[in-house]
């Protein structure tokens, strides 16, 4: 059995963004040499997320609107967590969108359903953050 680990680093210049990281994960899979197995992709920061969905701009807009309704950024004073930082909303958004995904690897490819793509969700940007890709298999 093979085991492969790589960190992907992102620095989003604004507070929030959804980045399609499928190509980067596919490159990790190629590097790993794994043909059959599993790929784990997880955010290594508590204010960021990794999730699977459709890469469609209208949906991305809908996520932004929905997440702001559930956990609005402002007023910052509404959150007890906010003191030294102003990112309580980012922690909540991450909880909603999830920490990680696991994708089957079949014949050397990520085994997705129709339209599925892997996204990095940044909810408290303007600094470097990392995503862990761990691939195991044969």
C-alpha cells in the first residue's frame, strides 16, 4: 500500500472566497501513483472549509448569501468569540460547510459523481492557510 501526503497553501486576498481546488488535488493524485484507494482533503485551519459541490457561479453566490444569513460577519459585537479577533462568523461558516472530503480513487482518477468538484472555502482570508491532501491505496 502507498501513502502520499502533500500540503497545498492558499492566500486569499479578501475575507471570503470559494476556490475550485480539483486540479491541484488531481495533480497530487498523479504524483502519488495511487490507482485504487482513497483521497482525503481537509482544511488545516478552523476558519476554512473543504467541500464538494458544483462549480457554478450562481450557486457560489447563493452560498455567500445563505452563509451570511446564518452567520453574518457584522456586527462583530454579536459574537462572544470576537475580542482579539473578529472572525467568529468564519468559525461558524466552516462548521456549516465542513472540514474535509474523502473521494474514492478508481483507475487513477478521482471517482466523482456528475458535476462534483472539490472546493476550498475561505471565510477569514488575507493570510496563508493550508489544505492537507492524504492519499492511500495501491
